[in-house]
C-alpha cells in the first residue's frame, strides 16, 4: 500500500504546486505510486481514486483539466 502524507512531493511544477497547497489545506493527501514513484493526490473521500499530478508544465488546458478532476473529487476552487 502506498504511503499517504500531507507533504507535497518534490519535483512538481510551480503552477501545480499552488493548487496542491490549496488541496493540502482542504484535507487532500499526497504520495507516489508505481516503481518510479509518480506523484499522486488522494481526495479526502476514501472511495475516490488517486489523481496523478502532472510532473511537466504542459499547457494551460492540461492544468485546467487537472483542476477539474480535483473539483470533481471535492476541491473548492477557486479557494474561499
């Protein structure tokens, strides 16, 4: 079983890190999956699956889609 922690994994792009900080304040947990340890975020609801955190900047569309995944999992965005 992967280890879940409140600490945001290293190597996350700054745009994603900002969203991760808000998610951290709202009870989301972080960790790594797989042999190479791809970073993921676990929603507070244990019935939800982990959401992979992109490790490269990508595009604004990718960031917006990732935020939508987190919102479906319970993230309040934009932050209150």
